[in-house]
C-alpha cells in the first residue's frame, strides 16, 4: 500500500464548513473513484489545520485514480471551486508515507 499524508490550511472561520464538505462530499467522491480514505482529522488548538490520510494499492493505481479524480469534470466544476473558497491551496502539503513493520499497515 501507498499512503499519502495531506495537510491543508483552511481559511479563518471556515474549518467547520470545510469538515462538512470533506465528510459529506469530497471524501465520498474520492472513495467512489477508488481512493481508500484512512482517516481525516482536525488538530486541536489549530483552527485552520485539516489533515487526512489516503491509501492506494500501488503507485500505478495511485496514478490512475488521481487522473480520474483530478481530471474529472466533477473536480473542475464542483470540488475545485469549493476548495479554493475554503482553503489556502498554496499551503497544501503532501507526503508519501511508508509504513514501518510494526505499524500493521504494510
């Protein structure tokens, strides 16, 4: 499995709306395209920070699924405008993660 840690900076006062958007719209959309959503999180004491982890079976599937998600008209017309309205897209951080043997995720 390949894991991605995705960290977003949410515009001030928009965290609750962003969480609803992710939980009710964006995460189900990504799951429908084959993304495994491992978990999504807010960070106590940091009202502009949102973190989520997603997983893919392998790099080939990751590339194909990302093309399906980000190349779709749904992404362009429905999800991207909402993301732009609620988050600082310049501050997005993404890290690929490799589970350690003791993590039970390998």
